[in-house]
C-alpha cells in the first residue's frame, strides 16, 4: 500500500518536471494528473485527492497548509 510519503514524493517529481520543461506539450496536464490520482486512490483509501492535486499545482504545502515563504535576504 502506498503511504502519504509516496504520494508526496510522486507530487514532488511531477512539480519538478513541470518546472523544468519549457514546452507546455511536455507538462503533466489535468488528464494525466487525474489518471495518477485515480491510481493513488486505488492504492490507499485515505488518499486525499483534492489536497494532492492542490499540492501538485503549487496551491498548498504537502500537508494542505500554507506554502512556506522563503526569506529574500
């Protein structure tokens, strides 16, 4: 069974990939993310699809909270 640790690792890999490619044709699109979220949900009934999608899209931190801001100093 996949755990939260694996879900966060997968999301981090997707986020890193989407930041590193310049061509939008190579980005993970909503259809790809839905397929991966379906798989994750099939692996663990406690999987929180909405929070995972928000984290992949950079809208929250890995636990669903605020994104940590980096001090610009």
